[in-house]
């Protein structure tokens, strides 16, 4: 199941929920309790396998602790 982010229209707090793609279940704000939330457009990241162009488990900049 994908992760979706919701922003509270009242206080601006952003919360992430794990839910089915076509779910339109209302999510109250965890911070202020307001029912006025909106789903945000979110980017996603995919980790490449051994054949990825990034060279496997290393970071392109050489600054990540993965190498």
C-alpha cells in the first residue's frame, strides 16, 4: 500500500498515512484535531537493484554512509 500525505488546512501540520490507493477516508489532523485536511501530491523514490545506473548501494556524490 502506498503512503499518502495530508496537510491540515487549519494549522498546516502534515501527516502521512498508509492506505489503499482509492481510499477517500477522512483523516483528522493529529495536531489540532481539525477535519479539514487535504491530500498532497507526493513524489516517490524507488531503490534500484544491482543493475541500476547508480552503481548499486553507493551514493553518486560519495557523501552517503552506504558505501
